[in-house]
């Protein structure tokens, strides 16, 4: 695939970031960029499923917040936020929406503790991996309840109310 005179490589962040930034030019709102690899049916849009190739160019995206799936990838590559720090908010997927297993608050809290090693609490947001659009309602509600309880647990550990 080519863009103008430049060859665009699959997974190369530069052209995507440039297009996003052009689209957002003049927008006066809080914006977020969601990055994931597939859909609710586990059909991956990219292989291998790795974020590293997107760094550091991805961080040039003029957004307020990055939103990444991590739970269904066993928190793989969360350490990239230490290697490539940012002053932007990072929403970390701590709930796997591609599995019917309802995580316990402690399972989710463990994921949050790992994220906190790489992202300051003041910029960390907790989210489901990729929304709950195809998750059965009862599963989604149970997962969100666990996520809220995990957040409360972590806040107590951090001494934040």
C-alpha cells in the first residue's frame, strides 16, 4: 500500500498518527485513541499482537488519552509506558471482555497494581478492554462491579478516597 510517494508498512504508526492528527486539527474537546487487536470474536486485526512497533510514533497522536486493551493479553507490554513515558492519560483495559469468566476484584486489582508500576495513578484510568458491546448484559454488569470494587481496593491501598 502506498500513501503519496511513501510506502506504508502494515502496523507502521506514522501515517495513522498523521491522519488522526489532521482529523483532530481544530477540535476543542477531550479526545482518546483506542488501540486494540481484534473484536469480540477474537479475530485479530494484527499479527503478531504487539504494541511495540507503534512506539514511539504513536505518542505523537494529539489526543488527551490512550486506551489500550491489556487484560486479554495478560497485561503484556504494559511496561512500554515506562520505556516511553507520556504526560497523557492512559486508560488500561483491566477487564477481559472476550471471555465470559467474571474476574474477581482481586484479579483486577492485581492488574491495576502492575499498571501502577508503569503509569502514575494520577494519569491511570481503568476500563474494560474494548467495551462491552457484545458481552451478555449479566456478564458485563458483573465484570463492571468487580472493576469498581478493585478500584476501591486500590484507592484504599494508595490512601486515596
